[in-house]
């Protein structure tokens, strides 16, 4: 298996080079190049071979003979990563060609080109993106939202007195995956902070430390409500996640994982002193 297709840094003028569409349009899953030998002359010649979507393989004299508007895409074959034509729109653009059929590509909206990518010489498979595999694993690794312990309990909150929030911290999770590319992926997932929105225009972020989130009476997540609200403040507690992945031995890459949160209504009463006989 070849090396993973990577995006290089740099600036390039994007020029899309597409073959001219001829005749009635067809839907092609992929078109690659192949060398065939004439049974009569025994001379080798290069043709374009295409897989019609959901159907047969058809040969054409060259790219210009394929009866469809085609778009470049990236895939993989036994020798490694390669590029091919498809009639399904993609987000790839060809920015330069080489005499042997290889190209440099860039994704639409980006001026950062790939390195040299050879033309597929056999039916390509889907190029598996390791970041997608990492994302699928991380999003499937779903902890339940926080299950907070609030003291005083909802309904007993009072202005001027401290309200404490305690919440358990999920364990750090490290694992390795076998990628479809043949590489080994390292995955790291942890709660990096707990965010408490008290509902009165104040929010605090606490480190993911069990002592800090121990709750009453020693925990650090505490707050004093100054104004009563018998209808209840919207109290929200959220896990802020840090997730990262890498191909084993390479640099880490972060994944933007949404917070998981729990909300509850927290009424706050007021104690008023009354002079009695």
C-alpha cells in the first residue's frame, strides 16, 4: 500500500482540466487507464476503461471519448493512492499535469496542493480518510451527559447562600485502531473541563479534576445567587471534551467534539427577617 495522500503547503493558481464530453451522458463510477494488446497486430495501446454506475465495464479510446462530464477524484489501488475520473461531482481540482498521466490536485476552496498523484491503472477503490475513521470512533464513544449533584437540591436554593455543583469526571480513554488504510491510529479522548452556567449571566469553567468538582462542602464549583427567582434559573452543566488522533508515530490532530450537557431549573428563594413580638 502506498503512502497516505497528503496536502502540502503552498500557493497555486487553480486551473481545472476536464475532458470534453461527447455524445449522450452516462453515469460513471470511475474511469481509469489500462493497456491492452491488439489480438491482430499484437501492439500495445492505452485505453480508458470505465465502470458504469451499478453496471458493466466499458472501454473507450481515451478520456475524450467518454460520453459524460467527468470530475477528478482520488482513490487507491494495489500500488497505492491514485487519481481517476468520475461523473459524480467532487471537491477536487487538477492544478497541474505530468507527461506520465500523474497530476497535482487541490481541494476546491483551498490553494494547498497535493504532491504528485499517479493515474489509476486499475479499478480504484475508495480512498479511506483516517480522520473520518477517527471521527466515527470518537462520536460513537458517547458518555452520558453529566449527572450533577446540586446542593441545596433544586427547590431549596436561597439567595446569599452558596450553591454547590458536584459531577463525576469520566476516565481518560486511550486506544488504537487498525485503519482501513493499513495504518495504526492512536485515539485520545478526555473531559478537559466542566463548564457550569449558573443561569444568572455567569458561567464558570473548572478543570476536570475530581477534587474541584466534588460538590458540597469542599468542591470548587460553588456560586452565590443574589436575586431570588422562584420560577427558577436555567442551570446547565457541560463536559468540554478534548479528542485527538494521529497515525502512530506522527503528530496529533485535534477533533472538534461538541459539549455534552445537562440542564435543570433551579428555583432560588429569599429569606426575609421579620420582627415578631
